[in-house]
C-alpha cells in the first residue's frame, strides 16, 4: 500500500467516524484515490470532496462512495479534461498564474 493510499484510507476512516457511517468500498476508493492523486495534497482534496458528498447527502449507516465522484474531482479540480476552472496541476489557480504573467 502506498503512502498516498494510506493517507486516503486514514481520511476515509475519519469521515466514517464523523458521519457515523461505514463505507462498504473504502479500500477500493482509497486505491482509486492513490491512482488519481499525484501527491498527498491532491488525495486530501479528493477526500474533502467525499466528505462534502457525505455531509451534503446526509449519508449514514452503510454506504458506497460513487466512483464517478472521484472522476468528477479529477476532471474538474485537477484540470484533466476541460482546463477551464479549478486548481492547476502545480497547485496554482488560473487567476494566480495569469497575474504572474
């Protein structure tokens, strides 16, 4: 298990404890996070999205994290598809990059 996967696993356990739930696919999602994130900061961003999903949908009990949630974070936050909004791969927003420019 990679460091990023370990970190994702820890974040997911914390989310379970906060929201009094159990992710039925926690290990698979931690592995997917590790494959998707370039570093621990990106893993935290993905897990933050998972936390927001759980809180916003009032998820309790046993639940599965939708894999498309991870894909959505990849596409919109990490700029892997449109390149129009969000955080660039180096962690700078487009507006900060444009101002340096």
